[in-house]
C-alpha cells in the first residue's frame, strides 16, 4: 500500500460508522463498518467510467446484506475523484436497529464520503501507467 490506512468516523442516532481508506497504486480500497457487529456484508466495485456492481453476502434468516446502499451513497460522491479502481466493502449492524437509525445511515455514509473527498483533495491519487518489463 502506498500510504497508511486512513480512517474517518461519524456518529449519529446512537451509533458510530467509520470508513477506512487505503490507497493501492492508483486504486482505493474502502471498508465501511460500524454499529454493534462490524462485518463484510457487501462488496461494491466501480471506476469513474464504470457503473457500480455489487456482491451481497448471505445474512441471517435467509436474507442478503443490504450494506451496498451505504457504499452506493459514498461511491456517488467519490466517483469524480477516482484515478483508478475503487472497491468498497460495507458491513454495519446495529442490534435492534430503529427506523430512525436506518434513516440516519444514508446521511452518515454521505458524511463519510465528504470526509474522504476532502482527504482526496488534499492527498490526490495520481494514476501511473505500467511499464512493460519485456
């Protein structure tokens, strides 16, 4: 990794969510976690030009995780700042989550996205072309 992992946090509605960002070459690897049981519920990939694609892992009771909603909110804000690929894992679980906490999660993801954008503005990721080693 080119730089150490940088972590951003936000708190609302009685819980905390964080985004850990690692720069790998010209790519970004981001983990959105939080609540009572952080996990990897979804994986979302995209580039500046490519639309986002998501893989959802199985959850409890035969359901699939829906954490990609958080990743999509962040991805929308980050897209103009990408110089390479972006992979976002997301997994936030709040025991006994309320409707208010669910509604707050989208704004929390956007707040994290704004923090990452501010950091990227101060620490731009520069794309570098690979050199053929033949």
